[in-house]
């Protein structure tokens, strides 16, 4: 992971994008605070999952499902027919 100011990213965007596969990600700061992240996208990148993981409502739904499972009783993976 690399950290760059917004000013630097504006000045060197092409170079930063070219280096993304080796740097893995770049955190962009504005006034010294993180404001965005650049991530490399390859053929293996699951964009839908990556975007879904950023949604607060998705995690609220997952938490609710987990609580419901605890109340009603989970089926453990080991207990599933294989």
C-alpha cells in the first residue's frame, strides 16, 4: 500500500495507475486525511463483491441474518450432507 496526497495523484495519475499492480493499492489523502483508495483491477477482480463489501446496508443485513441464525440455530458446515 502506498499513500499519496491528492495533489500528487493529480500530477502523477498515469504513473500511479501503471504501478498499481505492484503497489496493490494507493490511499489518497486530502489535507492529510484519507479520502479515497485506488485499487488495481484485473481479470480476477470481482467488482460486484468489492463494491458490495463497502455498503453499510449489506453488513447490516449480514449482521441481522447472523443474529437470526443464532436465535433459530445454525446448521454447521460439518453437519451438512456431503
